[in-house]
């Protein structure tokens, strides 16, 4: 059931549909419009609907245009938009996280180690944006979202790219009072990256105190929390743009003060993030929601006789969409689409390549999906050594795969389908599951967490044609192993020591598939994903 920690219930005046999205909740209301939680046959989305009298068509088109240019990983992807609608709108992935404002309201000011982490992560994202010659111009607590593995920047409503024309008249301040740089408050339309760095300093000052900074920010109280942090923030808040460090320089200073491995967000914040991630993993077709008030209902209905009065409870509805159950995407209002710069949280540099070994194993069985028993490797059970094949080598699972297949496998076709299936794998650049657009949401399995990083992660990718692949990502310099399973007896093992590895796509039609992951040095911490079957060409959790 979706509750108010995910989204607020709809009111009588809220829409029930926007474009192809069913509106199921309200995520937020701002000066320019509303952000709704939407659902479609592709999953969940944050749908922003603007007020035309406040947002010109030119400004709307500019905002959507910028979203497509923001580097991947900085915020969620754009899914759809319509600037010709009576109320223009655009939709992005739903990202399960908390804004800095929400986090501070939830648990109060953040501790020093979380402040350093916030500074490092937000500066990393701003550095990536600035590299594309985009200035956000409205970095504030409501526009920076804390997620499990870092932060996301959201709401590029007044952002500006270097090649875009001015849309506001000079002479008037813009941005958010307390967080916008002095040059913005003076109405300078030609503000550049240093304005974002100033806002970043004000953001951390807010997170440390819970109070909006004044026109002349007071950094002195921060000295009592962490003198080194106060010195860095003081430089960010310099009055002159040229006196401020670049976002990249802030990243270096902040990372130098983070322990290795880095800390995670406070427990209260991580708990709320976890609950929103659990919601995002709920198949759309299985989500119960409370319907909005009936606009046509009689506001003063007849009162039943006392003897007939019974306790009444809100009606629940099961959200049914044209294409059965679908998997959630993942995040709250934000935006992107371009290769991301690497981060300490598991995404390797594009040049980093995985060291992969491939071990095709026949006859594997599993008895559990989300909470698998800690059984020995199928390789060990077979009683013979597993052949090791160079990465990228085609491997055909032999007919004997059917001899020890899962009890749920189709008996009549298991041997023939397994024999006809060729599985290969190859190294790829490191990638976080949340940044993989092909990820089957809800399919990620992670080993032990250290700070914001899982040492080893694996998940399923979907190509939209009824086929799935396995992805293995490494972090913290770990060597990891994974095994891709199909219910007719296919079990395909592969490893990565740096970066990530991915298998070829194989059909999941008529079967179920899942993936397990472990630390190469200790398989006792093995974790397995849920099992997924196909409904048409859509993978659905069993």
C-alpha cells in the first residue's frame, strides 16, 4: 500500500491522468506547478505539470531541452513531455530518495561526516554539469536529493546552457533567497558556474543548522561542528565569483576529509530511502492506492438511519494497466541522459574494464529467490571441476542441463531449450544499477554494504524483446562472482575484478530467470534476486 511517506493522496481537483500516465499521488507543489507520481505500463514516473500563465512556452521548451543535455547519473532520465497540452508537462524517472530539506526535517541537522559526504557528492554532480557548460542556478535543499549511493540534482527550471538565450529581464533578482549568489540577487543574467558553488556552500550551511542562510551567511557556527569544513564552505560563499573554488576543487577538498570507505547517510535517512526503494520495486499492477474524491459525489449525502450505520473505510483500488504488472523505474523529480563521470560509489572510469572469467554450469537448482538458502555452489555439487573459458567465448549448455533442472522447469522442453541456448559474457565499464536504463527494476542483488557502496552487485537487464541478460558490477576494489540462472537448468557463472561484466541476452519466454552474486573470496555472503517471468515482452516478478 502506498502511504504519505511516498506521496500525498490526490484531491478532488487533481488530474487522474496526464498523457499516458495514471496519476496516483502528489509528490510536491511549487510556484510553477505540481509534481505528481505517475504510473504507466513502463513503471513509475515523476510528472511535472506547469502553469502556463507562470511558465512561457519558450521557458518550458528550454527546461525540457536542458534535461536531455544533463549528463547521465546527475539526475533521472526524461521519459516523455508535451508542450502543446493545455497544462504543459514532462515526466522523468521516479527516484527513491529524500531531498536535503526532507532529510533535515526528518532528523534535524546532519552530522559532520554526512555534511562532508553531501558536499563531495553534490560538488561531483555540479562538476559534471559544468563540464557540459550548464549552470543550474537554483541549487537549494529542495533541489538536491539524497539517494542510496549519492545525490541527484533535480529541477533545472531556471538552468541555462552557454548557448541559450536569456529568458528573463535584467535588473531583477532570481533564484531562491538565502541560496542564490550575490550576482544573481543583483539581477546579473550572465552568471556562471561560481554561482552554483555559492549555492552549494549555502546548502551545506542549511544542512548543518536547519536554518536558511541570511543575505550575508554566517559560517561561524559551523566552526563548532568542523573547522576544516567551515573553511571550505567559507571559500564557497565568497562575495566575488572569482574568489570561489571550482566545483572540481571542492570535490578534491571534500574527498580528502572522507574516510575510506566513505560513510552513509544517517540511519533515519537511509531507512526512509529504503522504504521508497521498496515501493519503487513494487510492480505497478500490484499497487493498491486510495482513489481521489469523487468530483460528482453529493457533498451532503443523505444520512443513513442510526441502526444502519456501519464503520466506513476508504476504498482501495488495484491499479490495473493495459500491460499486466510492470517493474518500477526509480527516483523523485530530476533529469538526464549522457554518459556519467565516474564516482567513488562503484561506477568505474569508462576506461576501466572488467576482468572476466566464464564458467558455464549445467544442472543447477535453486529453491529460493529473494531469500536463498546459503547452499554450496552448483559447481561444487557437480563433483567435477568447472571449465574456465576466456571472456566473450560462446558457450553452449549441454543437453545434460536438464538432468538436474529446477522442479518448476518445463519438463518437455528443458533439454532442447537449454541445448540451443548459447551464453557469452564480456567486460563493460562500471555502472550503478540506478544508472542502467535497461535494468529490470527490483532485480538487483547486493552483497554486504560499506557506507554507500555494495562490494558486489548484480541485476538483470531487459532488451524489450522477451530476453534478459545478467550484469555484474564491482566496487571497493573487490573481485566478484555472479551466476545467471534460467529455470530449465541453465546456470552461467562469470566473474569481474574491476569495472563490470555483462552476459548476452537469452530468452525468458516460458521460463523464469534470476541472478546471484557473491564476493569472490567468500561465497557465504551470496545474495540472489527475485525470479522474473515474461508477460508478453515485459519481465514480471514472480
